[in-house]
């Protein structure tokens, strides 16, 4: 039986030969080293914990975040929790039972781990006050008096005070059926040691609050980053189950493919070892793993299994050529070292591009995955060949016959697929790809940057958290999303009419925008106070024009309200949004920033932005600005790597162009599926390219020497398909099958990733098998290589790329 690899020239020269001798001369030491190292890394991986943090979501280089950080200490940030208590029967809150529950909830929030007590807003908070109109002007007091007792008379007085303080829709539900308690979380649990807040502990205490307060008459609804990220983390535990199921599926498919238990187990061990070492390194580096990055282990496994299958496939091919296990392993190592090293470098580059995005959670994803890539290189290029060299083949003849029979059954298939290199078929394939590209680019123009749906898009619409968001948004005018804009001026700016008038114009515009529920600002409170000074006549609801009157209306507003600072040089404007969907945030921020740029004059400047909606706006802008440069850098580096390796400009283009096409096609599918481009979905492009580039590199590495030898294109591609193409198809199917059933995950985020990754793996596999050779044919790569061979370039000409 002839060896199908015999016509495959060896690459790498003296260095690869030296490395081969070193590797296979120390086989026992290599096995022992990786075994002991894996035990150590497994111990550390077991201690790895999920670590979430609000600051990791911030695009730290964005101007909005600079403003956010500047005023964070004085006015709070976007890491806020809300606890709403609602009557289940729709009745009002002015009952002894409800106020008893409110008191307990308020006390629990006040004593909540990690909470900044100065930022608590509640009916029972001492800074929740009302202003009353009396014959002499205005007087005020606490909405819930210090000597409050739940008597009918006192409850009725609280109702009146709530209306005087204009709390309906803000702290009290629109229909008086509930109230909300809000508070910011501190930046650090212990400022002295800068220990970050443990969100799991915060969420656990919030759930304990819910369990203690909820009853047949009262429901509790909780929102905030701490709660949402913990819910995501709890859902992410199912990722381990799906990962285990994926491994079992891959084991079954591998055994079907090679019919050797030793080879199957060796391949899986090499792939899983990269995951174990990566998780151990994450723990040792003190990074941990974020709930939004729980797919990192699978990505490392996917890359590892891709290269492992190529090595396994090469080994079985050498066995078919009558080599024993050791000789087959040595030859496979020698033949696949260059493409494997090139592909792994391309993988590393793919994830390195993520560092262009100045968001820590994405950079942690890149760093964690690159740790995995670092260990994949020795496990796939050293450990796996060594393990395969020990493979026991009890009946070599029978084993070879089984491989040969399976190869013969698929021979006709490879012949038919090789027809894509005929001029007519190649031209049609390229035209179809051009049409798909045009359609994908058209769809890409409709890509929404940010969330497409209200609530937390990583969770299912019917999840407890998203139900809580809907309940609060329906009952209050202050939803879960707030955009804070700071009006900055000179000291005592709040008694200058031009300044206050400009702020009032800004507020009026904000209130008119779609998606804005309400706006709270010093000017709104000041206008209400001026009505009080004028016998409650609503026609006086305007800002007084002289400074003395402005002093009167502003003096009633305490700093604890968060509407001004000590010297009245900064006045926050709180804009409450109905949701944080991409359209809502972009429309509001776009209109308001345009107005601000036109009116930042006369000593007044509108500084954007804080609140969670401000952070979301900054993040969306960072994602939009980073996507195309990231992809451009990624494709350029892969192109240069391929050009240096193969010395063929057109071959390098043929590898990169299908990757670019599939990236845009997947983005178009995201548009059709209603998935927005955001922090969690942006890395998919780099991930897909980083994994799929392997397909093209392995195919071209097998095809190129055959074309250089003068073999007809169809025959060269037929042999390439038998040797490498079948492994590419198998890898694409294995990886796609491994993620396809993620659609059943409790996490919508994982379900969406399952769909996108399945399409990415399959479409890139199809592009590598059909479009890549068609491009090579249309661009005349075979003719260029034949001409180069005839010229027999020597000396310096060998270093020049062939065009």
C-alpha cells in the first residue's frame, strides 16, 4: 500500500530535524514532565473562582469614563442596586404591614455588605424630605417623620408628604402600589487594602432580603449589576455540563474516525491538558475567570482539538504507508510542524488583537485565551506525537486495511470535491462568494451596537432578573437605567440665571426625547420651589431671573440630594431611560451631546456621562470604534504570516479573503437574529478567525508543494483533500456539533454564542474546502507556481514573494 504522504516534501530543514531528534530522544521525560505539571495545574485550577467586577466593564480610555471617575466619589457611579417592594394585589403602600416590611428592607439595605450608605435613597432615609407651602413661604421636613408610628393618621400624613415631595414615580410607584430602595455599591469592600466587592456575597444577601420580605401580599424585585452578574454566573455553571457533553461527543466522533482507543484518548488528553493548564495559570496569575468569559476553556479546547486532529490524521496516514507507531509519529511531527506553528501563531495574533479594545473584561479574555495558546503549542507539537509513538498496534495489517477501506469509500467524494478547481466551477464559486459578500456588507450596515432587547440580554427574557426589571420599569418613572450628565460652571453657578436657564433648556430637551421616562435636576426642583413661594400657583413654575430669588429656591436643596456639590459649581442631571437598548441610548446620547457641544459656553459645560447608561453608551462607542480596526489588523498580520511562509501573494490572499467573508456573513446573521454587537459578542470575530485560519493554512501547506512540483491542480487538490481536507471537514463538524446544543442553555448569552460559533465553524470549513481552492484557481496560482518552477530562481530571487 502506497503512503499518501510520500509525495509530501518535508519542511523545516535542519532545525525541525534537530527538534525531532531532541523530542523523540526524550520521550519518557516529556511524558513525566507533562503528567506532573498537569497534576500541579489541576490543583490550582480547582481553586479558580469566578470574579466579576463593574470596573472591568468600563472602557477606561473613553472620555465618558474619565468624567465618571472624576465625579464618582462625590455623586456615586453606575454600580447601583434597586430593591422594589410591590403590593401583589395592586393596593397602596399605606398600611402597617407594608411599612413594617419597608422598615426591614431599608435596614437590610443599610447594613448590606459593600453598600455606600451615603447614597441610599428610600422613603425612610433622613434625606428624603418634602417642602410645604405655608403663608410665610416654604417649610419642610422628613417625608416619614422620625417619630413615625403606623397609625391611620400618620400613614395619611406620609401619603400627603409623598405628594408634596414629588416622589410619585421616583421612590413611590405611579399607582402607590410599591416603593423602591436604591443604593450605590462602594468601589472597594475594604478601601485600605483595595479589596474588590464580592458580588456573590452581595447577591446572596439580597436574596436573603427577598426571602425575608416576600409574602402573599408583597413581592420583592431586585436589579443592579451585582445581581445580574451573579445570576449570569449561576447560569454559567451549566457551561461545565455542556463542556462535559461536548468532550463526550468529541470522544465518540474521534473513535469513529480513527478506530483506536489509544489514539482517541491521546488526542483528548492533549486537548484537555491545554484547558487544565490554562485554568491553573489563571489562578496563579490572580486573574480568576469572569462569568462573561466562561467560554474561554471551550475556545482553548476547540483550538487544541483542531490541531490534535490534524496530528492524529497525519499519524494514521503514515501508518497506512506501512510505518510503525514511532516512525509515523516522527514523520507526522516533521511534516506538520511548520503549518501547526504558523496556525498557532495566527491563533495567538487573533486573540492579541483583542487588546486593542480598551475594556478590561475583553483584555482578560484575550490574556486567558493566550495562556491556553501558549500551552497548546507544546502539548500538540510535543506531547501528542510522543503519546502517538507509544500507540500499541496489535494487528498492524488489519489496522491498515481498516484505514484503507475507509479511504477507498470516500475516494469518489474527494474526486467530486476536487472539481471545484476546474475553471468554470471555480468562477461560479467565486461569484457566489462575491454575492454573499455584498449581501453581508448590506446587512452589516444595519448592525446595532449594544443591546437589542430591554433588560439583560445575557439572560432569558423570562428570567427572574428580567422580570424584576420589567416590574420596576412599569411601576416607576425611574427605570433601571440612568444617564447622568454633569453641568459644570463657576462656584455659585446655581444663582446665575443664564447658567440655570441653559441647564433648564437641556433638561427640557432631554424630557422630550423618546425613551426618557423622567429627568431630575436642580432646575426642576428649583421651579417647584418657586411655585411654593408664589402661593402654589402653577403658572409660576419657572426659574426666577434674579440672583436673590435663585438663592431662595436653591437654599432649600441639600447636598445630600445629589443635585449639587458644596459650592454649587457642579449640578448633575439624572435622565432615567425606559431601557438601555442600542437605539434608546444612541438616540438620547446623540441628541444631548449635540445640544451640549452647541451650548458649552459662557462658563457652562455639560460633561458626559455617568450612571449605568453612561457606561453603556461609552462601551457601545468603544465597540463600534474598535471592531473594524481590530479585524483589519488581524487580517493584515495573518496575511503577512502566510506571505512569509509560502512566498505567494495570491495564496496568502486566498487564505485571508474567505476568513473576511465569513466574518461579515456571521455579522449579517447576527443582524437577522437580532443579536447586537457588544462586549460579549465582539470577540466572536477574532475567535472565529483565530480558529478557522487553521483550515486554510493546513490545506495550503499540503497543496503548495504539489503545485510547485508541476502536478495538475485538480490532482493536487484531490490529494490534499485525502490527506488534509478530510481532517478539516471532520474538525468543522466536530466543533460545530460540540456547540450546537448550547441553544438549550439557560443563559441566552451561551445560546447565542452556540448559534454563532456553530455557523462560524461550519461556514469557515465550507469556505476552506470550496472557496479557497476556487480563489487559487481564478487567481492563477497554479500557473504562477509552474512559471516560477521553470525559472528555477536562485540566490536572492528565492527570497522574493511570487505575485
